[in-house]
């Protein structure tokens, strides 16, 4: 499933699936866009990539088939 990107759009933020030519949704805040992207990523077992206003990647969240899951630290 395609990763969901949170990207700057004019005075707001958009959610766009990787490889898509159109935005999935538009939001007034980055937080609202990130929440929407997480909802989609959870349903699709995908990753959320949150970008900074200058386009650089700020953060990533994985929902689903993570290739490097955290180790169980219980002993």
C-alpha cells in the first residue's frame, strides 16, 4: 500500500498517497493532516511521512508490516 505523505500546500497542509497525482485531503493545520494520514495508513497498513514546511522529512510513523519491528525488551 502507498505511504501517506503530509505535505505543505499554500497556507495549509495536504495528505497525498505516494505516487498519486492528486491530494487525498486538505487541512488548515499540519496536526489535522497528520491525524487524517494516520487514519488512512492504519487502514492500509502503510507508513505516514510528515514533511516540514520546506519539504524535508520531519517524521515517519509505521502502521503495519514494519521491516524492523522493535525488539521485545522483556526478560
